[in-house]
């Protein structure tokens, strides 16, 4: 299911970033916009669509903020895992000094 959703986002996002999207009526454009979950788009999609006049800048801003939140969460999880690994390594090798312990 996740792959299908991701593929749908990529296809619709690509469509909006092409010149063909300028031929849509406003109701068709709204219908397509409703199909995209902008909280799940990638950095590449945001970059490709940021200058597209058919996609409201608020949606692009929301997508960027959602991506920032996701990346911050991943960074915090990674930092936590690193700290736990360093603690375990320090227990196993008393002479080990982690970068945060210096």
C-alpha cells in the first residue's frame, strides 16, 4: 500500500510540474490537488514544484514543513541510537571515549 501511495504522489506531482498541467480547468486542478498528500512528498518533488504557478504555495510550504518534521524525527532517533551504542561500547571497552564524552 505504501508503494502505491508513493507512486501515486510521484505521478501526480510530476504531472503538476509539466506544461500539460496548464491546460486543466480549475475544477480538474482542484480534483488532482486533492489526490496528492503533500505531507508525504520528497525534497525533489518540492524543489520541482516550488515555481509551479498551479500549485498553491501554501501546499508547498506545508509539504516542506512536514518534510522538516520527518527529518528532525529521524535525526533524533539516529542520535539516540548512537548514544545508546556509545554507552554500550563504553561498558564493553572501558578505554573507549565517545565524541560526546570528550
